[in-house]
């Protein structure tokens, strides 16, 4: 085990000791414990067991700010007696962690969802695929201009049929004064060759695209009608002059 991760593992052990009933060994240690039971500087912890003996503990920590910090994924392979750590910088605060196998290759993906403040991109996803004890970082795609239209955050993520589903309410604009339209945009994320694929499940973009040609057709028909009317009127004038 790499020695540079030893302080992190020691602090994580203190978290467990602080949450256990038998905590006599740490009763004399001055610590600050938050309402969620985690002692400073830790803010979030979730354990995900993907299979017997394979557990991923996701934690976040940081002092002095609640908007930035760091995260760690502690992989415990108790069957092989191997323990590895994956770390990274964190923007925002972790709201949840998901486990999936979107490309059905037998290697689990750990997806960390964080929420930011004072920005239109309220949600960030930190994604990793684990092959044995090796972690590969996956680049989660940003919303395209059409997907971002009317986006004001409030994302809801969940796993369905092995895919990551994202849905959020659509507003009538992107400013602070924008109001919800009552509609939701729903996206489905998959994985192919360790690259994300995105499919829009909701029909709002398709509906808008379908409406535009119809409007253009009406305008064209109107302009053609005007041309025919002008042609008829000019023909009548010529006849009158001849008469």
C-alpha cells in the first residue's frame, strides 16, 4: 500500500471509530462532529458493495470551504487482501454516488454526483471504471446547447436497466427570473469503449424541430398565394387597358 495514503486511511478509521458504539479510545480526542455523524474535515461517506468482498467507500473532505474540496474512492478487495485509493479534486458537494456496469463488461463504474452553486452547470459527475484494482477516469459529457436550453439545475439521477438516467425541469429561459414550463428533459447515458453515449428520451427537442418546417411551409404557401394574387391583378389591369 502506498505510504502517501496512510494519513487518509487513518482518518477514515477514526470516522468508523467515531460512529461505533465502543468509542472509548477517542473520547478524549477533541473533534468536531457534524449532524451526519462525520467528523471534520469529512463531509460525505457512502459504501457501495458491488459484489461479495468488493466494496467501494466514497468520501469527501476539506476545511475552510463547502464549495470545493477533494474526494477519495477507497476500494477494499477483501478476498484478495488488496486496498487501493483513487483521489481527485471536488467542485461543489457530493449529493449521491451510483454504481453501474453500463457497457456490460463486468467492470463496475462508480459515478459521483456533486452539486455546485452560482453557476448554470449545477451538477457534475465524476466517473471511474474499475478493472480489478486499476481505476480509469471517464470524461462525463457536458450538456449540448439544445440540451441546455431552459436548464436551471435540479437534476435527478438514477440507474435504470444498467443505464444512467438524468432528468431535470425545463424553464422558459436560463436567467434567474426564468419560470418552469412544467416539462422535463430526460437523458440516458450509456458507455461504449469507455466513452459516454447520450440519448434524449424526452420528445421536447424533436417536437420543436418538427414545428419549424410546418411554420416554414405555411410561410411559403402564403408567399406563393400572394404571387398568384399579384399576377391575377396585373393581368386584369392589362385587359382593362386593351379594352
